[in-house]
C-alpha cells in the first residue's frame, strides 16, 4: 500500500526538542519532493519544510533556524528535527508528497508544546 506514516509526536516543554519521522511505503523519496505541514485547531494547514528530490531544503520563516529536515533515501525516511520549540509550534504535523495533481498525506502526529 502506498502510504506515508509519521511518528515521533509528543508533549514537550517550551525550549525542548522533538524529532519526527516520516516513513514512505511503495514510493520513492529520492525522486519526489517531501514536505512537512502542520495544522493547529481552527487554523489552515501550513507549510513547514520541504526537502526536494535533489536534497535541497526550504523552511517557513517561523521555523527557520530551529527546524531541520533531512532524509535517508535507503530507509525511505524523512525526518523533521525540531529544536527550541515554542507553544505556537503546537499542531498536528503531516508528511506530504505532491507531484502535479497527485498528493499523498500521512495520518499526522500530534506535537504539543507546553509553556
């Protein structure tokens, strides 16, 4: 089954760190851009970070310098290392693959940052 499965979400204090994982099944991450998005209650889903098929990375301004996206193509895994977490980082984090009109989403993993 083609899917993306996220894990690693947790409750953490402000200033702490978490590392999220996204494991791809039956889809290659070295020929597709992989994105992390997040959604807070009552808010629209927003882009957090992207690692392109060439390995280049981009980040939302709100997380630049604190979050790092990386990948292991052999393990079909993309990570999101999140440091210096803030309460406003609280959200469900989703892994995404989009190509043209095709979009694949994971089920999401909850990150809660307490103040």
